[in-house]
């Protein structure tokens, strides 16, 4: 079909606008890639000349920053395991039980979950953690994140489990399987993509969080990378751009690696394998 002049001009204008918006989003990413390899603290988009790895050597020479990366991994992994396991079991129980008002319970928990991890709840959370005697520990951060993320994780997984017909589990139990075997052999393989969604979502939330560990942790030995990244600021509050960029690039690699692994393993096929 031959385009008219107004339609042709409109397409050109749309393409130009899309290219402009794409460039606005791409320029910071390009800087983010090049800056760690630049010996000079430049905010421009100049290609490093010469390329250098001295910024990474300085970052890895900072024992506080390196330890913080390990602390972030401990907290994120612990939180993911707790949220994933608890949400799977709780969502399965809510989906398969006949408790009156279970839908209202789920939505109520979802409503209040945003409060637990928000700044409004930091004072009571601080007092509870202090009374429990677990202040300045990884377990305090992990439990706080689990309390905030668990309701939403349950809500996500319940939709996956509701899509599985009960007849499959009933057939397995008729064949001699126990309820536990029916869960692990029939339901769990089908909801595994949903668990992966929750794992990725929880990991990203915990890995990038600043407020909760900043308030609940005291010693530098337990601080995560989201807090330690401020060690690359001068006493006057000015960022050391080259070191900050290098550390930020290292800090982002685990999330990118997790994304690539999930993409390779599942190919974004986040749906069950049983059809009703």
C-alpha cells in the first residue's frame, strides 16, 4: 500500500521521536559501561584513552567494599530461600484449603506488606529487633525482608497454584501417593516457574535495598554493598566518579547474571506445564 505524504511524514516524526527517547535512556548506560575503564573522572561520553583497570584494582583493594558484596550475597540469598520456601507452602495451603475468607486474608496481607518494608514501620521494626537481641546481625535483615516480601510472594504463587486442577493431585493420592508426595511430585514441578519469578523478584528487592540494612546494622563488617557504596564519596560528599562507577558495575553483575541465567534456563516461559 502506497503511503500518502502526511502518513510518510508522521512515520518519520515518530521514528525520530523514538530514537530521541532511546538515546536519552541509552546515554547513561553507555557512560556506565565506559566510566569504570577511564582513568579520569569525566562525566562525558568520551571513550577511555587509554583503557585502564586501575579503578577495579583500587576497588578490590578496599576490604570494606569487598566484604560488603559478600554481605549483600548472604542477606539476599537468605531472604530468597526463606521467602521462596515459606511463600510456596503458604500459597499452596491457601489455594487448596477451604478456609472461609482466605481471599480476604491474602489481600489484607498484601495491603499491609507495603507497610512492613516502608519507612513508616522502621521505628517499630527497630524496637522489635532490638528486643529480640538480634540487632546488627544478618538474620535481622533477612527476617525483616521476609516479613515485607512474603505476602506479595504468596499472592503471586497462589495464582500459579490455582491454575493447577485439583484432580491431578487427587489422582496421585488415589494411586497411593501421600499428600506430601502429591505436592512435591505433581504440584511443585508445575509451579516451579512461579517460584523462579518470586526468587528473582525477591533477590532484586533485597540486593538493592538501602534503608533496612542501614538502620538495623551497626558494624561495618555486616554492611551490604548498597550502604558500602557511599565509601566512595569524599569527606565533602563529592563522589569519586571513577571508583564509584567501577564499584557500581561490579555491584550490578549478580543481578544481570541472575537475569541471564533465568532467561537461559526458562526462556521467559513462566507458565505451568499441565493443561486443564
